[in-house]
């Protein structure tokens, strides 16, 4: 495990970085069972400690965080510390799983607990007398499990009811085994660290402790910058550009986005003359376009000359790489359509991608999801990248009706917010098949957000080089009309109540996604329509999972308010970066919390 966890996969499949050379702590906050703060953790050791435990009978150390905040890297660091005996625990067994694996395994493949541990995780050389397994059964407190990405679990609609199981010898589906482990029906007393995205909940009775990852603080960001840029000149250049753009700073508080920005800067600064970070109106779409540009630039200059740098032309890079880019985009969309984050080699061959294309960096091996000896699988570098590429496929498609760009908007609007069910823990026999793929639809919301960004006025010049101007114009008009109508409908449907500050409205998390989409479009018209439609004098955005990067989007809308407005954003993740981004609108606010 020390070898397996010592490196972070970077751009290409052959490009790796040592974990200890790049890992930086993030803000880790302890929560109680009501999601109220219990303070902050200073080190990873505290995750498995007793501080913050609110349910001693629970089995799960529940780690939450937004997309890209560093959940997977945190688990990798935890695993690496244990392998070097630097983690404060007396556990002598450590089994790591990615939750998407439990969706890959077929329902007909019934396996035992021993199979799950020794075929799909640690692969021991031999245990002919079953001594190791028997020891684990006798001393479960000596075992640590990590389950990464609980939100990625998908079930088929025809899945049968799943009864509880407590026998380690009994064979069952992988999902039954997972649920029985997390509930404590199997190996009760072992430590289970589970990560998931914000908004995905499970029954409190199985949760021992909650930790939420908040991303980089300003000090963390400086430390991360120092690890990335060894030369003082580059550190100063990047620091100046970040300080000049509060919104870019806010985006960089999310480690994934920060990694993309810093690595893109390093690569493009090496290849081109005078490359600078974007300084105004930076959107998430811009960030992922930047990453795609870096990948595609490998086609033109796989080994940049140290003597001569070229001038940067983004449109030429995308035009030259349009064939593989469109193929990756279609592959990403097909995956989301069937509820999958994985691609088989057969699917890749059918897409027309070549070995040269595969080396660009969009995909990486997903060998830990394929321990059964089946065909090899690959995955996109990050789920959010898959969402971006899926959105690109919708925009590039000139054969499907223009309205196809709205397919995931319509899908998300049909779904009511709900918690991820965890039926096996409360003794019920509700069918797991009742949950459809992507019931927690954040992946699809990201597709919608990127569709808005790709069809923004700011990107008309670039996208007009990749898709017919007539098709692009039609899709932009359709999106603008849909968003304007949706905003009005959503605002009219929000419940209001009278309070001391006047008429109040408590918006739902879906409203935040609408605000994000409006900012990605850059449409002042839709922003004004939204601001005008807010008739309440006080808005509550509590517990809506607002992070610092969202504050620019909120400001983009609220700056068009004609009347004064109160704003309550308690119990979110805003920080100093977010406050700075709200400053232009503060003069129009009666109160800000």
C-alpha cells in the first residue's frame, strides 16, 4: 500500500507526482448530528479519534465535501500514513475500496465477505488455512476500511429486495455486503471511513462522526502554491494575479480547480510566450476549457522546445484537436446517460480514439474497479471533467434537435431533493432498485452549468470555430429563453413568510444552481430578470452549500437589485474569499449574515 499510495496521477497516464511533494492540508470541520459545527481538526489523525463522536454505537466516520475538495486525496494520505506506521491507530489491516466498484459488479455475482476483502482489495499471496480471515473475524477492531465516493453508487431498476445479512460465510451481492459492513452487521467494531459529496445523507444511527472538508484557507493556498512553483519568479507572478482576482481566489480554494489552474499555468507558460491566468469573469467553464487546452496542446507540441516558444492561439488548439475532443465528449455523455463513470476498452475503440489520443490525459486506468479479471476499464480524470465533456457533446452535436441541450435541465427539474436512502440499516426491506441512477443529481447539474458556460456570449468566438454558427445561435437563444422562463417559475413557487425584517423567503439548493448557471452564461439580461423577480425583502440561503466561489455568482445577480435586501448565508462555506466577492453588492443590503 505504501507503493500504491505514494504517487498522485497527474495529466497523462505516465505522469505522476509524489504525494508528499504536493499534498496540502485543507480545512476540516467537525459536525454534530444536526450538522452544527464542533470546531476544526488539526490533523488527519483526528478523523479516527474520539473528538467529535456523537454516536458511539455508529460504525461510519462520515467525510463530506464538494466536488474537487480533496476527499479522495485525503483518503490516499490516510492510507499512506498507515502504511508507514505514522497513523495513530492499532489497526493492522487496511482495506480500501471505491464505491463505484460496487456498481460495476453484477447483481448476479454473489460473493462472500472473504471474496470482497481478498479478491477486490488486498490480494494476499496465500492464506491456505484461512488464518488471516479468521483473525479478522475475531478482532474486527484491528481493521480499517475506506470507502471513497458513496454518492457514485448506482443500482439497476430491476434489483431485488436486499435482506439484512450477518453471516461472514454467506454469499450476497456486493451492495448487500457494503450495506451490512456500514451498518455493523458484519465486522462490527471495525473502523469505516466513507466519503461522499455534500447533500448526500445516510441514517444518523450508523454514523459515528461527521467531518466536512472546506477546501483551502488562504494559508493553505499559499503553501500549495509554494509546492507547485519552485521558482520565486513564478510564485510572485501567480500570487499577484490571484490577488487581483477575488473570484479566481475563490475558485482556487477548491483543490481540484486550483490544481487545474496551477498546472495549466506551468504547462502553458512553458510552451507559450507571455501566458497569464484569466483575470476577469472567470467561470468554471473557463477552468475546464483551460485544462482541455493543455491536453490538446500535446498533439501540437508533445515536447516543447526550450529555445523557442510559440504564441498561444486557443482556437487553433481546439480546432486541431476537435476530432479526439468530440470523441471524448461523446464517450462522457454516453457514460452519464447509462449512469456510469467507467469506459471499457471496447467502448473506447468504438469511439474511434487512438492510442495517441489516450495519452492526452482525459482518461486514466481504473484498475481498482476491475479486480474480477474482466476487461480493463478506464475513467475520466475527474467526474467533473466528465460532466464538462458531456456538456460539450451536447453543444457540438449538430444532428440532434437543438432542444437536446436541455435534456438534463428537464431531468433535474423533475426530481425533488431527497436523501440517499440507506434502507438496510433501519430493518426495512425497501427495494434498492427504487433509487434511480443519479438520484442525487449533482453530476447532471454540473452538465447544465457547463452547457450554460459553453453557450455564453464570451465563448461565441471559440465555439463558433467548433460548431456551425447557425446551430450555435439557435442553441444560445433556446437556452436563454429556457433560463428566463425557469427563473420566473422558480421564484414564483418559493414559499414566503413574514418576519421582523419583512417578507422572507428561504430558497432551496436548486436556486443556487440556477444562480450558478446564470453567472456561467454571463447574461446581464437574465441576471436583471432574476433580481427583479425576487420580491422578498430578506433571503435565507442557510444550509444551501454555498462556497466562496458562489459569491461572485450571487453578486452578479444581486447587483441588479433596485431595492434593499437582507441576506442570511449562515451555515455555509464562504470564508474571506466569498466576503470579498460580495462587496460590490453590500451597499444594496440591509443586513448580511
